[in-house]
C-alpha cells in the first residue's frame, strides 16, 4: 500500500480487517516497526477521534506523530496551480509539500469540503496536490468526499460484532444507512465512504434510506438498494448506521429537517435487534435519541474505539510496503 485515500487503495479488505483485530488483541506486537519514523498529521479542520486515534496508532508502532493545524499554527496554504497569490493564502502547497516530504516518512491530511461548489469539492484538489508534491505516502484523515479510516473502522466493527455473535456467523447481514436530521448542512463524506466500503466488501444486503432529494453520488452508492421509506428499510436490519448529509444535486443544502427521520425505539423494533452505529460527534435527540445511544443496541463507543486499530493497520501496511 502506497497511499490510503479510498477503498481502491486496499487490495485485500478482509486481510486488513484481520490485521486491525490482531492489533486490538495485541497493540504493541509491532512496536518497533516504526522506530525512527515520523508521521506528520496536517489538519485543515478540527478533529478529535481521528487525531487522537492516529497518534495512538503511530505510537503503538513506535512512530513519532507530529500534529500541525494548518492555518491556525502556520501559513494558510494555496492549492491551485498557477494561482496569483494576492489574497489570503501565504504559501503554495508546491513549496510546502516537498518540505513535509523531507521532514516525515508518512504524511496524513484532513480536509473539509466548502459545500459551496460541488465540482471543486469533488475534484479532491487538496489531497491530490499533497500526493503530487510530497513524494511520500499519504493517508487521508478525511477528504472532501470520503473518510476511509472511518469506513475501515465501520467494517472492522461489523465483522467483530458478527464474529462475537454465534447467530451472525455465516449469515449475510442486512446493513442500513439511514439519513438523520441535523441543524446545519454536513458533507456527504462519511455516507459516501461507508457506501463505497460496504459495496466493495460485498458481504451484506445493503440498503440506503433517505428523504427525497438527498440522493448521493451513484459513484459511491451503486450496488445498494435505495428507498425513501425508512420504516420499510429498517425491517430485518442487523446494523443501522445513522448519519446526516446535505444535498448532492442542489449541492450543500438542507431541504428538510423532519424529526420523523430521527431513529427512535418505535422504529428500531422493526429491525432484527439491530446494532446502532454512528461516526460521532452526534447531536443527541436531533440525529439519534438518547434511548438509542444509551441502549444496549448501541455499538457507537465500540465503533469509535476501533478507530485506533484501523489507523494502526493502515500505517503498518504502509510501513511494510515502503520500507
């Protein structure tokens, strides 16, 4: 593995999941793999779980992790080639990224979409420019369209839950991704990425449910069943992933905040005692009710905790592949 920006960088998903679960069982078994190696983590937007889990994962492998909040702690970066830098940006990525490449062995970057111009956001300019100019392996800590470390975590959590449930072994689970209300427009990153990974995994009956006008890009959803009827979608579900996203076609908008789409117990009872998932942070009693988050059906804490093992598996694969 050279870079990690989407599911397409993974040659064997099952093997990567097993690597992650192996680290969960024995976190320090490769504690010298990253000795004398550094990972630089560049954040263009805030983070909590992604930042902390990546730091812990790197340290478990013996790496030094250096965190840099771009724009707050340093110069604002320009990413457009041939830009006339007469505005607020101070340094071009063409000048900064090669320096990062000399400072670090792996570079990780977290970006965020503007939600103003779909063409610009979906071009993934920021992470592509970092890859182009840094000259070292690059890991996505979330981009404008995808959140691959989160999605790897999600697959790990589903597989782990199935393995720990005798009734689930050998059975194709039904996984539902359901839209939820939110107080502001959010990116499609997590939903896009989850759909991409579940479809690539190919071991589930996968359903996406959302109100009309909240369709995601077919680039990521192709292979899933899509319905606007949440109650119908939830019937027989084994896992329900709750997430808000803004509109894709009329980009970055909120068309509805219908509270009926917030998952409550009265709809959960139609599932197959489904496990509830969410990437966090979550707006309680807006996206998900307290009864769902605090109930025995919630695996949200397990899911978030597995972020460490997902990151550790990816970093170890990169270290092993690139010396």
